[in-house]
């Protein structure tokens, strides 16, 4: 990659440490001899919000996060520059359960980031395609929640959802992510999981 040697001072924001977005930001930062001021945010939604409000100049995030942001903000000034990494849809379940396809999700709870996410939009389309009904969002969730023959969704940040999944409070995770996601890597090192294909 040819990086201009004379570049104005800009602020580059990215995701949390040990993610692909942070690694790419670090490479750019050191490639131009520290001419960027590098800020690191753990709340990815603040990246696009701060760029949209002109607080920062550039950001590195996942494609689905841009789609999510644009869906929730009609009046936005976010411009997409280029793609640096592919992103994938991960449908994760425990290896020892009876979920082998999306058809087995009735009466189960799926963890997603939020109801306005692109992942939830895709989930609704898949449920409609398989004639499974629209996924129901659980507001107040507890271990005593009575589940009917529907697909349920709980909204939470990625750390909360992965912990709920690890502790067997929810049965599946439905996320867009790049490869080497630290949460997925950590989860797979602690428990046996499987990735469900769509066919």
C-alpha cells in the first residue's frame, strides 16, 4: 500500500485491542511515522457516531456496523472509503445440543447485538424464508422465562451475550464478524462449539 508521506494530522479511531480493526489501525499509525493520533474505543458504536458528528476524521470498523448505523440514522454523513477485510455471518451453538439448522431454533433464545442490527434483519429474513415466524424480542429475561414454540432473541453487548451463551442461559449466537474475533476464539477455547451452515 502506498501511503502519502505528507498527510495532515488526523484522528484515527478503531475497535478494542487485539481485533483486526485495531491491528490495521496500528499498522497505518506506525507506517506514517506517528503522524496520526490513535484513539482506541471499546464501544464501537461511538466510532461512527463521533465521525458522523465530525469529532474524529477516520475510523476502522466492520461493514455490518456501518449498515447498522445507517439503518438507525437516516441523516448521516458517513462515507465508506474502502474494504480492508471480509466479514462473515456466524451462527454459533454448543456442540452437544440438538440444533443442526435454523429450523431447530423454535423455543430457543438467540443472542444478538440489538434489534436494529443488520444481523437481526438477516435473521428475520431467514425465519420468513423457512416459515418459522418472526423472532420475538425478550425484554425481561430470566431463567424462569416460559418459552413458547417461537424463536426468541435477547439484545445485549457482545461480552454479555457470549457469557450468557457460555453459562447455558441462551442457546445460540448470531453475529456478523471478521475472522479471528477474540470473543469467538476465547469461547472456542473454553467450550465445544459448532458453526451452523445455511442450506
